[in-house]
C-alpha cells in the first residue's frame, strides 16, 4: 500500500552514503578530543556553542501513572513503537546509556560527561510550571543540587499536557492557566536556577527560553514583569528568547531579545514531502512524512533576519512512539547529512554572531526518544550523531569562508553523500519554496477545526504541486 502522492521530491538511496569519518578533523579528534589534539592537526575550536534541549522525563511521577498506567515513563512508549513502512527505523533502542532512570543523579552526570566529551556546550532543560505547580521537577532539582560540570538554561514549556502529546486544547490532562501575579511567582520559582554559576548568561543576563510565548494573554506585558522581578531579586535582567513557533515570526513583536529556531516547526509543509513515498506496512498509518534533505535545504536557504536568531537543528524526528498511526516522520536522516547541515550552521553563526557572547545553535534534542530526535546514541546509529558534533567542533583555515560559500560547500557535500548527479540535486535543493509565514499561521489556527483544516490542507497541497 502506498501513501497518496500529494507532494514530490527525490528520496535519497541510503545504501549509497559516503563515510565522513575519513575527514582529517575527525581522524585527529576521535578518541580523546581536545584543543591540544586540534592544534597538532592544524585545527582550532569553532566559536559556535551547541545547546541541546533536554527532556527531564524518564522517571516515575504520580500524574503519569494516573493518566497512562502504573509505572509509566517515556520509555514505555519508546519500547512499543513499531515500523509503519519499509525501512522505517522503529523502535529507537538506546545503546550506551540504556533505558536510564533520571531519579538517579549519576545518570545525569553520565549524560553531561558524554555531551561535553563530544562538544555539546550545554543543556536547555524543559521546565514544566503550571501556575505554581511543578511537574517532572526532580531531575532538575537533583542537577541543581549536584556538582555536575555542565552549563545549562531553562525553557518554560508553557503548553497544555494532552493525551495527543501536542499541546492542543482537546483531551487536556493538565491545563496551562495564567493567573494574576503568575509572572512574579514564576521568576521567584526559577530564581535558584537563574542564579546558579553554571547558568548560561548573555551579557551577564540569564538566558530564559519560552516555548509558546503567544499563549500568554499579554506576552509583552509578561516579559516586562519578568524582567522587573528578576532585577528586584538582584539579577542584572533577563535575556529572553522565544521559540520560533507558527504564531510568531519576530521576537520584537513581544519585546523579546532573540528567537530560537526549532525544527520541525515550520519545516513540515508539503514542500518537504519525499518522493517516491515508501511502501506502507501499517495499513492504518495516516501520518505525515518529511524528507530530511528538504528540511536541510529550507534551513540553509533561510535569509538572515533583522533580529537575533539562534539557528536550530534536529538529528531526526519521528513521534511514532507517541502516535503510532498518526505520527510525523522525517525520512532519510543520517549522521552524515546532519554533519553537513551542522557544519553550515556553524559557518552561519560564526558570521552572524561574530564577537557576540551568544553564538548559540540549539539542537532538538539531546534525549527526545519519544519523538525520535536524540543525540544520545541508539542501536541504529551508535555515536554517529555525536561524532558529527565533535567533527564540526574544530575548523581549519579552509573553513573560514563567507556563509554563501559555506552554503555551496554544504550542497556539494550532500550531493556526494547522496551519490547522485550533482546538478540535478543542486537544482532540486535550490528550488525549494518554503511555506509563507501567513500560510503557516493560518494552518496553525485552523487546527482547532479538524474538518476545515483537513480540506484546506488538501487544497493547498494540490495547488502547491501544480505551481512547483
């Protein structure tokens, strides 16, 4: 059974991929990585800093046991996922760290050591706070009380918890409400984290990321109150970054300092569907497919905006573990493609954040196993993604090129990896047509009306196929 042909793009032959471990930087820096080894090989450390989003789940809490069954953790979903089509990599089985328990602080110590060894600069912990009620807080509290040597920041994940794992307004398990005085209470609650010496700062101000800023009744007003309360508590202010979601396109709309790019948000339109589509093995599957190379192309062709944008990257995405029949799945993702994308984003960040104290690139994610996006090693790829982080952490004089040339070089690497005709692939990638922001906002708004959303989506995809 085939999925409907609603969009088109080549699907790379994953059997013909180039082994990138023969790169001089990789050879020099594999094993014990460090500046001394890099200097000996003629490389210097890249100035960009990778911050990986971190899910503090993977431990038992009363709420999850009540909603999903006794002893539930994210591993419950991960272990029971099954493939939906030929070549579908499911389930994702952890390798080096195993099915760990985040109630153990030693687990977080091992994670931090692994991340730092391979060049991940910091973790961005999701913080779950519902008008004073905290959940999944134990790993964060354990980390704060420990001496684990790892920079970190917080991302307030301010969306509803639902049975569909998507923050929607239907089937709500734990609702995000916004009461009078919550702004001050929130800052007081996270103050112990903000004042920790390991906490990431930009121009001496703690970095606070907010996932769904437009969900707040008065986003700009809330940000002003957060800044004021932080100063009252003795902090020099806050550096507030908002996630690039469908309902916002510029952080200045709400008075924030920066925006965090967050694929797959805004990367899952019909322009990124694969062609040919894979052969289904699950006849009930009605989810969506995204081609990884198209996602890379959309990212690399994004123009520099007139505000601070922290670029984002994903090793993959596949939430089959949470939504077996209706998941969104990125196909053709490999460490080699990831490394080519990351190398370009590092070049972009070197150029656009040169001399700044915040040359950040955000990775989605360190350990989102239920969404199939994790730098942590699994049985399929082992340490492959972390090896690419390490390989791109050091640069030679040949890498110090303008971003336009870095983009061309990235296209060439992707062509080599795909073992396809360079002109054909370059043309397809370069003709990428991203979904317009107004269309993205409309699509997001229509999700509240499933039937209208479904009809509109089909019409849009049909029109897109005819025009492009």
